[in-house]
C-alpha cells in the first residue's frame, strides 16, 4: 500500500490528464478519469485527499462533480480548473461552498502544484483532527464506562458502609444504654446505702448538665458534668450512718471534714473504673471553695476544675432546698440569697448567676426531663409533680405524676396561708 496521499484528476481531455499525472506522480498517488459520471462512482469507492476537475465536461460540469464530491466526502479538498469564460459559474460554485479553490487556465505548474500540496496538507490536518476527535470520543466512552463502573462500586460501597454504620450505631446505642443502666444501678446503690430517696442525685446530675450546656462547654464536658452529678455521692457508701444522715449544721467541724472526705473516696473508686476515670477529678474537688479555703487541695478560683465548680453550686442549692444543710427546707429565693452572700467565698460568681438565671427565667423547663423545685407562686398549669407533695404534718396530699391545674394551685396557696407553711414543689 502506497504511503502517498491519493488524488483524483478528472478531465475529458487525455492530454491534460497525462500532463497532470506527470506533474504529481512523484509526490502523490494519482488516479485519472475522463468521464465525470465514472468519477462519481470512483469517489464512492475510495476516499481522496484532493479532487481536481475541469469545469467544462460533457454530461456534468466540474462544479456539479465537485458538489457530488462534497456530498460523498466533505473532507476531500475540491479544486476546479476553469477558463476565463467560466468565471461566473466558478464564482457561483465558490459561493455555494462546493469547491475549495480554483485555478485559471492556462496555469503555471509551480502555482498549481503549490495549491494542490497545500490542499493535501489541509486534508492531512483535517484527518488528524478527525482521528484525535475519534480517539477522544473513544477515551470519553472508556472514561464514562469507568465512571459508571466506579459509581456502581462507590454506590455498593456506600450502601455497605451505610449498613455497617447502622450496625455500629445500634451497637453503640446498646452500649450506651448498658452504660447508663450500670450508672443507674450504681445510683440506686448509693441512694439505698445513704438513705437518700428524695431524687437529689438525679436532680443534681440533670442541672449540672443544663448549666454546662449554657456555659457553652463542649459535648464531652457536658456529659462529664452529668455523670459527675450522678456519681458525686458515691464516696458516701464508706461513711458511717451518723455522718450520712445528719444535716451539715448538726455536725462538728471535724465531722463535717470527715463527711467531705467522701469526695476523695469517691474519686479513688472511680479511678478503678476505666470508663469513669474522666469524672474522678470533678468529684474529687467538689468541696473546694472559690477563695481557696476548701478541700482537699485548697484550689483557688479558675484552678478549680469547671465541673467541680458547677457541681458545688448545683449540689449546695439542692441541699438547701431539701434541708440537708440547715435541717430546714428553704424556699427558692431564700436558698439563692443564702448562696449569693457566699458567692465570692465559696462559689464561682459567674456560674452561680448563670444557674440562677436558668432557674428564674423558666429556661430550665425547656428540658422536660429536668426535675425543678419551685414555690407555689411559680407553678403553672400543665406541670407535673416529680415527687409526692407532703403537708405540714408529713402526710401525702398530692402524689408524684399529678398534673398541676389552676384548682390545685389555688388550694395550695390557701393551705400555705391558713397553716403558715411554705411548699417546695418538685415539678417538670
């Protein structure tokens, strides 16, 4: 097979065909034809880089032949040989876009050869572009197939990962439930051992978590605050009953110090449990004072762990309400006033005010699982009791779970007035 580019020359004069063949045969693979109708059939069977045609031929003009050539293969360069008298027909053919170039008779061989070789170069360039386009199209198809295959694999992997993630979530949820069940069991043991069945531990835990959230602490610290609240009395299991069950005002200074040693014991217990070691530090320093006079490390201000500062405030507030400190239950405003007078000595003033704002603004009720102590004047319809409500003689007048109604509020207000007694009502 020849490496030369093929060209087709069409003219009804044999002498012209022979002359043109001699002119191009060294550089190109030349096919000649003296009948335009036969040339059309040749074009259908073979692709040529260039077709050169005379204008005036029997049965079909050169312009018509080149129009057929354009239809058969638009990439073939089309050159028309024309005399001066054919100039109008040539212009029409050019305007219709059917020929690439024309050469007037008589021509100079050098000029014609230059035009034809340029046409061959253009043909090769077009073929290169077509070849590259075809290769690009094939590569795009391969890439699309690869992308489709990859997408299918990614989808399958995503589905698999999603299923695995769901399984892991279920496992984690079960582990969390088991962990909280264990914590609840420990909590029940603490309450049973210390005789504390007034909801103090759960209330402290819930309020510690709420304060930590509103202080903007990160989620792990919020969880630590909650767990510290649940575990803050674990060290009391090692104390004698007379220290556990007496209010703090009934104890001597040495007894009070001994009672507060439960924080050290609690921290020691938690250090032995890998999953609870993170809360040991918060419980250890729960009796530190903001001015450095507390135990066990005499830490001052921000040197006291944040969890410990939160726990100290929430724990003391609840103990004032239920009578564990003075032996007498305090109302909400009385407990707050008592703690505010000690703010710079015992408590972090900022955390104290954040907590009291939550209690007085009603934000605490946004969390329906939180048990809150309020006075009768703060009760609202739709609240539910979380503890039995006792009268002055210690008899149950409303059971836990009772929904507060306007009628109940009115009766409680009347009872307080008639008996000179103030209720502390635990609701959520």
